[in-house]
């Protein structure tokens, strides 16, 4: 079974988390699950947690995608823009992750609590949070998957493309659901495959990309590298699809181990 971080305390304030780089995040996260009844000081507990992560870097890989999404959303201020001074502007926020697969994102959801690290960013601000993990390589469609951590958060699994998803759940095109779409290492701008398959990924993604860029939904993307994928994807988004950028491409401090 894949590793997870220790569960946070019930009275935890997740606004104390530091989304800057791995060390500061893990140190701030240790404070949220620390319990003095375990016989350790906070410094000893923090050191123990960091040692366990160094001993099994698989935990970093399990955390990378949800923490990267939380980092992007916070970095560009989307979590703040979905609320107002007087409270929640929207009752819910919905994060739809596309380009996911059974062997990676779905397995992490089923075997760990790592995806809850993303949910925590919003729970103090909204009544409910829904995260969908979407892709043709998912095992099946399952609308309400819960790991029992939060009654106000739910996960959904969808097998199919982004267009298939929005056909099945058109309500997420409504702004009141506070929808954000995140593409996980989609690779549609990488043309390093052999000549006869060079444009396969782009062609597979193009219909979804045309549809998504025609909506008013914020779109965020992670890239597997900063040369082939990043260069190709930003070029396609800007010059072929005419997308309006809400932030410049930047390095992800929460990359895989």
C-alpha cells in the first residue's frame, strides 16, 4: 500500500500551511498533525516525519499532484477570487482534474489520503469541495467516492474525455459551482515521438482543448518538463487555440521525487 501523511488534528487551521517548497510544506504540515501525547516534542516529531519522508520518497510522488494543484490555485489567487469579504461567494468549489489514469491518480486516491491535502485548502472557505479525477485511462465512473475524512468533501472518478465528462455533468459549466479544470501532464505539446506518431497526443487532446478554451472556466496545466512539453503546449494554447493566459509558466516547487 502507498504511504500517506499522518492525519491532521480535528482543530487544524490549514491556512497555516506554507505552499512554497517541499521542506516548508512538510514542516508546517507536521505542526498540524502533532499531538503532545505521543511523548515527543514538536521539533522531535517534525524531525521524525521528515526522516520518514526521506526514507520513502514514494510519499513525495503521491503528494506531488494534489499539492501542485493547491500551489497553483493559491499562487494565482483563484481560491481568494472565489470568495468575498462577507463570506463565500460560491457555496461549493469543484476541481476537475483531466488526463488522469487508474495506475497513478486513481490508485493514490484509493490507497492514500494524499488528495485530501488539496481539499483542505478550501474547506475553511466553502461549504463543500468536490474533486473529480477524469481520463480515458481511469478504471470506471464512480460519482461519490469518499475516504471518510470530511463529510463536506467528495471525490468523483470518471472514465472518459473532458468533453464526455461535461456532457454527463453539464452543471459544472455553471459558475455557481466554482469550477476549476486542471490538466495533469497532458503532453499534447510534446512532438518527440517517432514521425508516424508525432502528433497523436495533440490530435487526441485537440477536441477537449477547443471545448475547454471556449468556456469561461479557469484552466491550469502541469507539464512533465520545461522544454518539449512546456514550449509546445504554450505555443498551441496561445497561437492555435487563442487562450488568454492568467499567469506565465513557472517552475513547480512540488515536482515528483
